[in-house]
């Protein structure tokens, strides 16, 4: 029987999504995996949309040069609400403040700052928690501090005091009224008794009761006969201007018990029975020579945890009184709480995260602290600590995202999520790094932050200065990794705050500390990620900002720009009225001569974006060993200019859509590859080297598969 000659087979390969992000090289040929079908081999300076497409990341705006010179400072977000937010620059012994992309300055133009006790080697180990205008900062080597904002240029950093917030009333005195008790004529008559009294001040605003002040003693006939003979004791004291009312206590059966309250400065004891179930508070300062490591707020209490002396102890303030750690005798439900977690290993509590329960993170595991059942109030008599996962956490603070918590494993590398499993009644989660483990192996993550709107992006600073990104939207099962680099620079710290962009939309804006070498000298710059919105309707290419450490000019037509002193000697790119230009040089005086005049100019370091598909597989079963040749590309583009493609690893580049010099953007596009070549993997590359936007929503290819 004659056999038909074999030859190349032509097939269509469709990549409808990049929603799985970068896949590890160890997964190159795992087409049996669902996520592999929407993965990529390389995504550098491209990020993944939750809808599945990819876009080149926007560039960064130069905000200023850090005061710190020998080590990088750390950025921390201070967010009062969506319209009042600040980036705090923590350096060695100082804090600076950035609002809406500008350092706060004094009236003389100098940068406003507040002195701090923190050494530069300690700032990356600070923990923080915020309540309205007050941020609490903790570190095992320092007492806890409150950073408070009273005005735009009125910030204070003060060590927290745990003294009573209101004083007991002064000048307490007691007068004895014998009535007719001394004239009863009985034998032996009414017994003589001794009475000890104390009065405390109570403030509703401070939710605080003072400690016992001066005690006074009265000797009188037994006032139990008050009804018959009218004998009683009368107390008076001086008013306390901060008090809303006063509690009066009498000593009985070995302790003080409440006999009444009054808003006046006098009280008559007419034989009221002391309620020893309501005793006065006893002062406690849990941090005398003992600095807490972690801090948060939970169930109207400020919570501290971990210290050198007590590594697994949790301290919770009194309810609605964050500075008060007092307890009553006997204890009451809103008293302060001190509890130690009993575990097999003694690992210092590193972090506290308030969710439906209080989550306690150590270097070896995660615990749930609750009042018995999830959602129940924690009280001194209702405190439970239950182990959840025996996976430790690094020194970097976990990030709550909706109903999940993301954290970095104890070794400082892999990223995990954590959520409550209602079926198992326990918190558990997944390793989110497993599909792109090559991005983490041999590295650690030193800082990270989450930018929820508009793109749901997590940014993490890797130990080598690379910025890792992950698109994360749990409800759509999207967690996709990508990585970002910057020319002549390393990403060292990141923080995110909400800000209003130039077009009236509130976005989560990322700020970075970037180390750059300029003219042989190292500098730390604060840079802000630019918005990717291109004008009010997102279609104005002249508003493109796809350069790093850049600045923008808008105005009358000019042929050169100045003020680029922070990039002297560097090769930069420019977007001039919507057209991209590369290879420009910053002169020694900070000026850049432009190739053409323009009115809307953005200049900065070039951002090179590169995406590569996974190896192609168009056979069933998979036949990766067969050689392949791509002859045609079908690309669904959105607001794209300057994008180039290659079927042989970048040796030959072909423009797809409008070119960098066209000043216009392209949508859907089909391109035939000139002189396609045969390769085994059949991978395809996309490059964006111009300072212009590009977005790929989906791609497909005509592929010939060899024998």
C-alpha cells in the first residue's frame, strides 16, 4: 500500500490569556497543566491584567534624593483616608514626609522632617499599625512610639506612656456624723467601727478611670444603724477638671468595693454595701525595660506582642483605651489582657494581623487568637490560642487583601496566602510562588506593598534589586508573576498610598526607593510610579509616561529641557508630543537637547519591556520535539505604539501596529512574518523599547510543525 508523503503541518496556536504569568523553566513542557495554557516564559517590565492581557508598566517620576546616603531608607505609608495620605521616609535618625508626589517643606523651602531614635540598620525591621491620625511603631530595640499628625507640618514622635491618663481627685477628707448613736442608753451600746475610703476620677472621653488616690479613715458608730440613729460618714474632695464623674470605694473583706458614683465632689455613705465585684483598677506597665516587637488593633484594643524577655506573650490594652493596661480586682471583661502562647518551639512573635480572628505570626508557625469561637469578644477569661499552620513568617509585615492575608515565608523568599476554611474551621493557604519558583530561589524579599486599584498588583523588592510583581485577584483565581527592572538602578523599598491622578480618579500609587549610580556616585532616589491613564479618556498618547526617574514638561514649544541634574551623563529617552525618541544624553548642566521641538515632553531613563511565550504545542498528544515555524501573527492590541515582535529570540525585529514615530496608537493587527525560520520551541518575543504604551489582550499564530 502506498503511503502518503509526510510534510509540514500548519496549525493555529491561540494564546487568549497571559493570566498565569511567568512560568518556571521546569514547567516549559507541562502543557497538561491548566495554568500552563495561559503562561509566559518571560514578562520583564510587562504586567498581567486580571482580564488576561499584558501591558508594559508605566515609568516612574523623580520625586527627590533621599537624605540618607550610606544605607537605603525605608518607605512606610500613612493613610488617613483616600484624600489624605503620606509617604514617610524613615532614615537614620529622621523621618521625612511626601504628599501627592512632593516633599513637605518649611516656609524657608527646606524639607520638613522629624527626628527619630531609629538607626538606619533598624528601619526595615519596624512594625507599624495606624489608628486615624496616630501610627504606632515598634521594634525590639526601642520602646513603642506614637507618630501623630496634628497638621500638615505638625507631626510628633513620642514614646508611649502607660501612666493613668487621669489623676485621682485630691484633698480627700471624711467627716463623721454620729447622729443619736451615742445616746442610745443601751449596754454595751452600738459598736464602734473603722471605715477606709478612696475615690477615683472617671473620664468618658478617655475611657479611663484613675488609680486609687489618697485613702482616708473614719471612726464612727456602726453606720449599719443609720436608719435608726442617723449616723453616717461624709466624704469631700477637690474637683478634677477632666473627670465626668467619680467612683467611691470602701474597704471591705480585704479589698475595696464600689459603694456609689457621683458627679459632685461630695458623697455621704449611708451604709451602702460595698460591691467587691467592682473594685478599683490596679496600674500595670507591661513594657518596663521590655520592648514589644509587633503591634496592631483588634476588637477596640491595641495589641502588642513578642519581646526579648517574653517572646510569645500577647498584651492587649483595655477596651477602647489604647494606652491603658490596668486591671481590676477582680478582673472585668474590658480589663487589659496578658497571655502567653504555649508552643513546642519558642519563636518570637513577629507580626499581628487582625482579621475575623487575631492572627499571630512567628518564625515557625501561625496561631489564631480568639474568644473561643470566631468573632466572639476576647476577654481576660475568654482567650484561646490555636495553631493554624506550621509555616513561619519573615520579618516583613504580612499584607491583608480582602479576606486573605499574604505573607513571606520564614526563610524570606516564597510567598503564601492565608484564608479561613469554613469546612475545616482553620486558616490555611497556598504557596503562590510554586509556578515561578526560579524568581525566588536564592533570593529574599526585603519589602513589599499591594496596589489594589486599578490593576491589583503586588510589588516586592528582591534582594538583588529586581522588582517582582504579582497580579492577584483571588475570586477570579488569578495570581500571575512578572518582574520589573530599571536601567542603572535597584528597587530597595516600596510603599503604596491612594492619591488622585491628574484626571480626577483615585488610584493606589506606588513609591519606591531606587539606588542609582550617577557619574560614579551612588544615590538613593524616591520615585513614584506614574499613572497609566492616558488623558481623561485614556487615548491621548501625548500623556504617555514610560520612562524611569523622569520629569515632564508642558507648555510652549521648546527644543531642550533642563532640570535633569539627577541623571547627568545618562542616556535617556523622551516622549515628545506622542512620539518616542531614544539615545538622548543628559549634559553636565542637566539639560537634554531634543531631536524635535515639542509642547508635551516626558524625559527619563528608558524602560525596556520584553515578553516571551511558552514553547508551542499544537499536537495531540504533545510533540515538543518537532521543529516549528511561525509565519503569521494575529495580535489583539489596545492603545499600542512602538511594539516589535520576533520569532528568533530578537535577532530580527518587526514592528507590529503603529511605529514609535507615528504619534498614534493601534488596535487589532495581523502581521505576516518575513522569512520565518524553523526552531524547536517555536517561542515568540514581544519587545517595547520606545517610551510609549503597548497592551496585548490576546495573540494567536499560524504555526508550521515539521516532521
